[in-house]
């Protein structure tokens, strides 16, 4: 049974914050192996960077800067999905459903950011 729930507000800053927060809660539940500690660190960095770069994009100095920040944000969403998949597939998790929910959210965020890029060109 999944414990992680991600609200999906229209405000993308809030949605990316909720994602990063949910990832941190998930990482705390992982078995304390060397691989999980290292992968968890990478996942925490990437998940937080999705929102941080989106905020930077909204405060950008111009269109070129905006597009670059959105691209970075999208890259970090893809990376988050990668680390989540790796953690999920290398552990026998009791909360594998949570990993799936987070992976799906990372993929949705990537698609939203891709759409923003397409519409901004």
C-alpha cells in the first residue's frame, strides 16, 4: 500500500516542491546500504534541482536563460526517474508502490517541462 501521495497543483513551483519533499520522505525509508546511500544522495540532488531550476527559469534574465533553465529542470526530472528506477530495481522494497508513484511523477514533470520548451521556442 502506497504511503506517498503527491498533490498535483497547477502551480508548477508547488508541484516540483511536493515532488522533492516526497522523494526525501521515500529516501528515508530505504535500507541503509552503501548503494542506497549513494543513489539516495543523487536522487535527492536531482529531485530538488527540478524545482530549483524551474524557479530560476521564472526569474530568468531573458529567453535564452529561461530556455536553458527549463532544459536543466527537464534533465533533472529525467535523472530523478533514473535513480528511482535503479533504487526500485535493486531492492526488495516494501514500498515499491511509492517508488512507482514517484517515477510516474518524474516522468509527468519531464513531459510538462518538454511542453513548456516546445511552446517557448
